[in-house]
């Protein structure tokens, strides 16, 4: 069994990838993708003069 002093000196791994980190990266990617789609649709509608009247 390790003493308390030895337990304090244990170094862990440099990088741990968790499920929540992967989930946040995927959600961020999806938001950027959706923003790009919206921006592209707006530019296309503006250039083709096909805007809905409000």
C-alpha cells in the first residue's frame, strides 16, 4: 500500500478525452454548420432577389 506522500507524487496522464468533451465539440461543429447554411441561404436569396415580404 502507498503512503500519503507517495500518493501525492503520482502524476496522471497528459490528456483525457471524455464523452462530454466530444459531445461539446460535435455540438459546436453542428452550430457552425447551421450558421453557414443560414448565411449561404441568405446570400443566395439576396442575390436572386427572392425575399419574403414582412
